[in-house]
C-alpha cells in the first residue's frame, strides 16, 4: 500500500512539473536576472521561457526616442551560453553579443522611436550523445531614470 | 477501510491526471522540456527539424513605468483630474473590468509617482491591490508594498523600484498560472491609459510640432504590438472585444504618417550607451489628432465606467 501511494505521489509531481518549472523560472528571473539591470530600473515586464539547446525565441518591442535602455539576457546554469541579436524590422542585425564575448547585457539609446526584434538563441553544445540541456531564459529591460 | 483508502487514492490519481493534462495542454510549444540525445536527433531528422523551428514569440508593450517616464520626458505636466478616481474600484466586478483597471491604475500610479505625488501614489497602489486581489493575483501587491511606499515618500528610487516589483509579481504570477489572456488585458489597459493621459495633456491642438505629439504618434508602432499580443489570446471573448476596440484606433492611426530612415549604429564611448541613429518624419494632421483624442477618451470612458 505504501509503495502504491508513493508511486501515485511521484506521478502527480511529474504531471505538475511544468507548473513548477514556470515557478522556478519566475524566481530565477526575479532573484538573479533582475540584479543585472542595476543601476537601470526594471520596466516591470516579465518575459521568460524554458528553452532547450537549439531553440530560440523572439521578442518584439517598441523603443522610444530619448529613453536609454539596458537589455539583459540571462539563462540558468544548465545552459552554457545564450546568444542574442538585436535586429531592426527588416531583420538587419544591429547588435550581436556573440561578437562581444557573449555579453549578457547591452546599453543603448534610440534617436528615433522604432520597433526592434530581440532574438535569443540557445546554441547547441555539440556534445554528441549527451542529453540536451534546457533551462530558463529571461529577457529583461532596464530604463534609465533621470 | 483499506478499500475506502484505495478509492480515495484512485480519485486523487484521476484528479492529478486531469490537472496534469490541463497544465501540459496549456503549455506553449517551446516550454516543452525535451529529453533526447543528439544521436537520437541525428537518427530522426523530423524531430530535429521540429526542435530547430520551435520558437516562442513575445510581444512586449511599454510597461506603465516606461509610459510614465516617456510622458515626463516629453514635457507632460501633472494633472490629477485625469486620473481614474480610486472610488471607482467598487464598480469593477468582472475579470475584464478588473484587469483593464489594474492596468489603468498602474499607469496612473507610475505617472503620479514620477511627479512626486506621494499620497496619490499610495491611494492608487491601494486601488491596484484591490484589482489584483479581485483577480486572484494574491501576494502580487501585499501590505508590505504599501508600507514601503509610506516609509519612502521622499525616495523616488525606492518608489520606482517598488512599483516595478509589483508589475513583475503580477505578470509572472499570471504567466505561472497560465492566465496570459488576463495579463494581456492588464497591459493594454495600462497602454491605453498612457495614450489617454498624453492626448489629454496636449494643450494646443492646432500645434502639432511638439515632442508629446510625436510620442503619441509613435504609439502607432506599439499599437501593432497591442494587436499581435491580443491576437495571441484570440480564444478569449474579453480579449477579442478589446481587439475590436483597438482595431478602431488602428484605423485612425493609419492616417498618421511616419517615415523612418535607415538605422546607423554609433558605438558606445566611455562605457556609455550605443546610439541607434535614425530619424523619423512624423506627419499628424490636427483633425486626425482630434479624432484620435476623441476615440481614446471614448474607450477610456467605456473601460472605467
């Protein structure tokens, strides 16, 4: 009877895992990623997802003239590095962190309001036969206050 | 007794299967955690291709805090008469009205805080708390938040940090609970309030060459994001009603012309920020502006009634 109950509880925990993973992602974004925005003020938006090696995500956002921003991308420890690109609406690359030692943040200011696309990618580790890593990736924006 | 216990366990298992099923079904494709090796992928190119193409799309609107910062930077002044009265909280009983007005109060409180209107900020945070509690977003704004605001009335940095934290709590709790439709309504409510404040604060409606009007015209870009964000939740009837309202705004924005030059990247100097150099030429006809202002006011009145 005891082992039957244990099996059921384990099964239940496995079924509820996606919810718990989201909760871990939330805590990761709040406790780790947000700190990297300082001294900029976090805008308050939450953009985070669980990504596996080889997967990517895109974020569309309008950036306003005169406002200085910091983009901070952070991934959980299970992911070796995260690549991110900032592109204009024609998908012309304006910034790539891969060309900057995989920097996790970038400060910029737009002279004219425009929509930009942030592409975040978890590169494949290339370890043949190994299990693909997955983890939380958060995209956060900081605002420079006067 | 043992039979009764087994029955209860079977019921529990059934419940867990249902809950688990819902959680899996509601997950976005990219949230799936795949446990396969690269050798397995090589052997099955179909799986490999599907993983490569999995992509999560985020549409990010200016947060209430960002909206307030842009307003202030554009020369807006503070006008308390424009805020949604906190007494109105008693009118909001549906999820849609509470979500819209949580966004509206959030923008109002960000606006008030940037103009050092401490008491208004605290009152609006209390109103936001009532909306958040009503939506079941418990602990997003707790009493310690109000207390922190009260204890730091002269410290704008702490106030901004506190406001930012409450938005993050609200957004992340809704995401975690798979209530992204409600989250999108809150964001759109906040965005519309920013547009309402901005259009109401333009003093001379015949003089269109000022920074505030330019930032209002810029909302043409954000409106595209608003529509995409709402469309992601098109299975929700409340969202679709708001989508229809936003399409009417879009028809007016169509007559606002913005031509943009190509972006030139100017590298950062002395640890400063990189500049993305470009120029927009904005053409806003005063009649179009008035049409926009009237429509925004009409929608805002509808949402705060």
